[in-house]
């Protein structure tokens, strides 16, 4: 059975967020984004719709080589990169610390683990967005999705994405950060309204 349209949209947005955070977009992805339809919303305040519109516009004027250079300068420069979007660093102040161990325990309980050969640790924000995509696609109960989100994404994504928006040299990735921040904020709000977390109700 196909996913409900709302869940498919959530999975698609998580997939895009993961893709953009883990690697620079190639020319084909930029072209697809530039040709994408707007996100239609019914509310007066439209943070996700506006952020999406800016991302689509940015994709249409961005060169793939230039954005790859930007990505490398922000995330992969020699020494310590300007941006390190890892949960352990934001939650404890240290890379590969207790939050990563706790995350790995929770992933194991969900039957998930890092694929062999993948360079990024599991607490990279892009990897966490990919995990949420998998949970949505597997029809994981909303209470379990909420538990994972609030434990491993909610406490730090705002600060991380704000750092990305404000980073010297960020151009396209300033727009990416605003888009991901708008989406994750809506996810957090939806979990708070739709699925109040009850640990006793989890399978």
C-alpha cells in the first residue's frame, strides 16, 4: 500500500534535506530543484513554503562546481571545518561522545545501523534526516518517530542550522539551512500537537 500523501511528502522532504546536508547537489539535482513546483500552504504564515521558494530560486542560479566548492569549504576544509553538524558536538561539546552512543543504542533497537563504508557518523544531521525518512517509509508509529526526533534532532538542530545560515562563506547553504530549519520546526510542532509522547504506549 502506498503511503498517505502527507507521509510521502514528509519522507521526500527528509530525503532532500539528507541529500543536501551530506553532499553538494550535482547539476541534475539543481536542475530538478529549479524546476520544482511550489509547496502550497493554507496558512497566512508560510515559513516552509517561503524557504522552499528561495531554495528553488537559488538552485536556478547556482553552478554545481561553485556549490561543491562552498560545501567543501564549509564542511570538509583542512583542519577543523567551520561547520560540524554532529549531534554529539552540539549536545556535549565533543565529537563521538555519549550522545552518539545513545543514538546507536536507539538505532539498534529500531533495527538500523550505519552502512559499512559510510564516512559520516550516525549523529550527522543529514544522517538523522535519512533515519527519519526510513522511519516514515517503514510506517513506524508516530509515537516512536516522535521519540527519536525529540531525543536526537530536536534539542540541537536549531542551533546547528543557525550556525550554518550565519557561517562566513555560506551562500547556497544559507538557503539550504533555512529550508531544513523551516521543515524541522514544522515537524517538531506537528509532533507536539498530533502525537503527545507516551513511553508506555510504545511497542
